[in-house]
C-alpha cells in the first residue's frame, strides 16, 4: 500500500515538516520504496516533483523537504507498488488539465476490475489502477457538470455527487483519496486517513518518524489556519482526527467546508 | 523574448552542462528573469521542474544543474515575459496528455491574434499566447489524425502536416518551437534556433555563459549520439548549425529523422 499527505491552508504555507515525516516512511521507517511525488499549487500553476527512487534516498525529495515551497494546497504520495511497475509514469500524484484547471489525484489502495471503468477522452499514461480511476472520475465530472459555472451554482450538490463516485470506487477496493482542482482539497477515506487543523494558539509538534520538532508559533501569524491530512498521524504529541470509512471531507483554505459520511 | 534548450539522445544523458549555460542567461548573462522550466522524459513519464523566479537565483534550478537526471529527450525554457504575467501557470514548457502520451511544448516568440485559434477540448491554464498555440496544435493533431496508429502508418505525411501548422503560427508572429510526445523531438525555427550533434570522437566543450568546460569523452561511450538544440550556441569552441527561417527538423534518438525547409 501507499501513504498519502495533503495540506489545505488559508495562507501559503510550506510542507517541509510534514513532508520530512512522510519521506522517512519511503524506505526508512516504512516500506514504501517504489517512488514518491508531490504537487504544490501556486495560483493556477503547479510545481510537481516526483521520483521512482525511494524518497528517503532521493536528492529531489531532500530539496523538497529543505526548501520551503509555499502553497495553499499540496498533495503528496509515497508508493509501495501493487498494480503497475515501478516507473515515473506510475508515480502519484497524477495531474490532468480540465476546464483550464490543473487537477491532481493521489490514491492509496487497490481496485479490482478498473478496466471496466469508461474513461471518455482521458487516457492513462501509465498502468496503475489509480490513474485509471482518476481518468474515470474526470470524465464523470466533465460529462455530468459540463463546466465550472454549473458546479458553482450548486456546489453542495456537486460535492454530494463526488462522494457518490468515491463510494463507487470504494466498492471496487480500498480507496483512500486526496484530490484537488486547485481551490478545494477533497479527502475520501475507505480504510485509513487522518487529519489535524492547526490554528492559534500554535504549539510545538514532534514528528513520529524522525527526530524533528517544530514550534509552529514561530512560523505563523494568529490568523493562519492549516490542515494536514495523512494516512497515519505524522506527529506523536498532537490529537489527529481519524476519518470514518466512507467519509468525504472538502477542505477550503484550511477549514472543513463540507463533510458527509 | 525567451530562450529554448532541447536535447535528443540515443542513450539517457544528463543535461547538466547545457542547462548550466542556459540558466546563466536567466538573469545572469541574459535578461530572461521571468521564470524557467525543464521537462525530462523517463519512459512515458516526465519530471518537470519550473519556477517563476529567475533561473540564476533559483534553488530548484541549482538542483537541476547539479544533479544528473538522465533522459533521452529534454526540453527547457527561460522566460522574459511579453504576453501573460509572471506566474507559475505561464511558465514553459507546457505539458498535456493526449492519447496516453505526455506532450511537452516550449515557445520563443510572440503571436498576434491567438484568440482566433480554435482549441477544441484543450483549455489553457494560464494566459500566454504560447500555451494557446500549444492547445491549438494538440487539437489539430487530435482531430486530423485521431490516434497514434494512423500517424505511424505514414509518419512523413504527419511530419509535413506538423510543419504546415508551425508555418501557420509563424504567419502570426515569431515562432521558435521545441515540442515532443516523448519519442521524437520537434524543432521549428522562425528566427533563431541552432543545434549540434555530438558523437564519437567526443571532445572538450567550453560554455559561452559560464566558466565551465566538459570533456564529453569522459562521460560517453563510442555509440552515444546526443543532439542539443538552443536559441543561441551554448559553447564557444564547437560548430553549431543555424536553422533557417521556416525550417522544421525531427530528431530521433539524437539523429535527424526528417527535415523540411
């Protein structure tokens, strides 16, 4: 299986601390040696870094963990391959353009019978079940809603529909998901996904997977709201909220905008 | 204006030397301070690095210039903005999926009336004339040829058609282009583009923009063939071939597979 990491914030925030925790699980404290990737949104643009080497040994991962790239939405993934060989094109997160937006998708789990999913015009580049599920989801969104204006007219209806499509994937196998179109961060839990929102008064946090402590009070203002979502809690001195199987949460600028179980 | 850099090779080759020369023009020896990007193909996958900061000051650019990422096709671009603000989504090269292939596109020049170009289902994320031209070109390719098998049946016919579409863009303004779908590297010259093929016996090369010399004989085998394409020659002790206005060259594994003026 794989591990997921996501961030939603109301001010551009770096992911260095959480990413350091995650990358130690990529061949260090965890078995996820088959590549890693991270996407940072900056405006409508993205920075994507990925490598088919284990994150704990990756020069690029070291740069990402040390160089503060600030973003309001980030999605990361470390991989332990089950479907699809170890290669760059099979490395999450996957990115596709739809309606002039960069959509990003990362999956932890394994799906049966993905070949049955109709994909519309979205063709997978690699051979993972995950990228195929992403293409299917994009095609569903495109053909059901047509354009972003239709979605904006009734966003809650759209979010309910997203959850139903996630439920459909869950019926095919383990489906823990993080995805985004650059404004909202969508989290769907099938077996394990946990999250924490940090806001004033900020305290100190201690990584579970590396000897690293950060005092968020030194790096934030009193208005900052930052939510981090991960497969397992990344820190050992904070209280993380475990998502329920079938739970879908929409994060907007660090806050929960919508949730449905 | 901007500067382009491309590489086509028959063995995975790093771009460190050429990229070092290019990045010095991004705010150092050249005025191209408005961002930079590079795409490396690895199998069907890509690594993309981009930054809206000047390349000469960019931490990410430093990593790319020092850490040998080996690839048979790479495309890079440094930007001096004319159309579209300085932002990540306006930073070349642009990448889109078509037919399960990652297509990459970088442009040096400026096009008039790009809003008149029909784009089909490909929507620009940013606001550059270049990304719009890329979306138009992809739509043309998709609707004229339908799938990669049709192209493979008569590749020369396809290449002739690509050149006609590049000519159409050239009629709209300066159009120096590098693009690829991962196998072939396409170069189109409207005003300036130059290239060099290095093969055994390999010699020493001296960068024009930085004090750096490399002896390619130490890093290659006698079968290696590596072509580098750039806006202006990157070295001052080798003989580069200047492309003619309207000339279109297809590079395949370092060799010229097709050319048409």
